[in-house]
């Protein structure tokens, strides 16, 4: 997980990177004054940072004087994402899952208390808007992809407690896990059954099943693959009942 530097401690390259990160939060653009407030820095200093980013093609200024991410930044980001070994290998898997179930398929990795979605594929028709986006995060303890990865990483109650580290576990719905004991019991169950389920724990009306993905190692999960759908349309029991096929597709055994 990236280290957060307090805004009032930013200097030099840290400030330039903070400005770049802030630009990414404003797809419609951000003005100089607004940016200066966001990174708690004087306008002349922020203007110099923006100028450096513009020279590198990492930022641009449109006709209304607002700043956005530059095309060169987007080119590098998309080129890197498309060339990643896990992304290349997981794309046909997600496509096969989408086609089989008519629901959204994800590939995600664990990053501290969250999962980060590396890939997402929606069905050609009937897709629903989920909170997940490529590059976005959700709490690991209440998502199927997160729980299946935590089950591999946190093998004891003490490990679970150390991972929680005194935090209040976020509960997006009334079904979400909220304590160390609940999480430990859930991870034990996941190891025994070999998959994780999200029964409307992260989003009301949406359920999900996930299995570990071994895209870069035969023994260490590179991430997790899931199928998510509307509870009324694709009941959790249907996905759990079809786990042999989901596992076969995730391992590449049943790809077209």
C-alpha cells in the first residue's frame, strides 16, 4: 500500500507526485486555486509542478484553464496495464465467465486492507453498475475476492488480529463482517471449502463467488477471480452449485 505523506510535508518531487495524483481525481479538470488548496501548497509552487508535468506530457491544460491528466500519462498507464502478464492471461478467463453466466467477472489483488481491481469485464447485455472499477478499491474483508486472498494470507487468529490492527472494520451492508472473530471464522471456512462468497456483504442486492487465481505461480495466488451478479437474477446458490465449472475456467481448463 502506498505511503501517504501529509500535505504540509510535501517537498520537491513529492509535491509533483501529489499534484499528479490529485489530477487523477478530477477527470473533468481542476483549476490552479483548487489544486493549491487540495495539496496545501502556494499557487506559484503548484504552477511550477504543473508546468513540469505538462512538459513531460503527464498533464494538459484545456481551453478553460483547467488541468487534466495528459495523453502521455494515459498512454503509459494503458500500455503498462495491457502488457501485464496477469492481465494478458486473465482476459480470456473473464470473457469465458461473462459469456457463461451473463454477469460481471473480476480479477483483483490484495493491497493492505483493500482489494484493487486489475481487470473487469461486463457481459454484452444486461450489465449492472457495480462499485468496482479497474484500479478501484473495496474493503477486502467484505468482498469475495478479498476474503479468498485473506484466507491464504492470514492463517491464524493472531494473524487476523494483526491485520485488523485495531481498525474498525467497515460495514457497507448489515451482512458485512465486523469483528476479528467473525473474520477469522469466515477465513477458516473459506480454506475448508476452497472458495469465498459475498452474500450481499459489499453491495445490497449483489452477490459474488471467488476463487484464487494462480497466474504467475503454481503455489502462490497472484490474485482472485470472481463472478458478481444481481441476487434476484443469479442467486448465490446457482454460482456455488456451479463452482466446478468456475474453477475449471479460472484455471484455464475450460476456455474456448
